[in-house]
C-alpha cells in the first residue's frame, strides 16, 4: 500500500485534519501534499488530484477517494482499528461522526478553524450555543457509556475522536466555556501526539487567509 493524502492548510482546513490525524494516530504511513486553500490557483491545483476540487483527497496506488469520512471508511476496511472493535460502540462512533459530518453548520460558519488564534470571551449567538450544547452532550454521554477505559470517546483513540478534533480546536480558539468533563476530554485530544504534530505544522505555515482571521 502506498497512500498519499492531499490536504489544505493545517492552520485552517478542518476537513483535512480529520483523516490526517486519524491516519497518524493509527500508525498508517502516508505521504503528504499540502495545497493552500482559497488562494490563486488553489482550485486548479486541487483538481489535478480529484475532480471534486476539494481537500482532503486520498490516493492509494492510483485509486482516488475524497471526502474526510469516505476516506476514513475506505481506510477502515484495511485498518479496522480506526473504529471501536465492539459492534454497538462502532455503530455509535459512526453515528456521531456522521452527525459531525453533516451538522453543526452555525458553529462551523461562525467559528471557522484557526489553530493559531485565541479569542477570549468570544460571544456566541443562540444557534451556535445550541450546537455547543449538543456536542457537549455527545462527548459526555459517549464517554460515560463507552469511554471508561481511557481518556477518549471510546476509551482508546478512534476515528470518532479524529472527526471531532477540529471541533476541539474551535472550542479552544473561541474560548468556549464547557463543563469539567468536556474540558478534560479536550485536553486529552489536544495532548495527543498526532494533534500536537498537526498544530506544529499549522503554526509553521506562512499562509494567512484574511477570511479566517477576526
């Protein structure tokens, strides 16, 4: 197997972060190509790797898979440890990951990912607070039911944690006030070596996108 993962800026690209962190955490080797997003020539450069024109994109010996969750599901067929081993836990992991994939639009629109910034006491409107409450509930209930064996949603790190890792960065960037159990989970995610490596890469980037800067 020879994987290449094409991603956007580590400072800003939440969808790129998900499969990148999932693969790193699971010890899946891959080559990396970074194409800065929303800059002159970005779309054309991305379309050289996928006709969808969006990152992330996985190349597996010439076979192309795009979309974060599709990439994770494709990899899980060869690397089943990406998801929890127990069937019901695995179903819940996929359910909450799909909810992340399709939901929380107010949060994603207002609190864009920017790992290089911190905005103390950032004001959240009611619709974003609703997203935050739902995410807190997901994390708290999943940890209570399945996470007793470790600090992550299902005890050990899984693809579900990778799917929510960019949300953790958003909560950190925008100083979102959360409960102590949720804060403990966030700290565990931020301390994970794969997440720390992603942060280091993002902080080293020189690209600045004004639309992601408040």
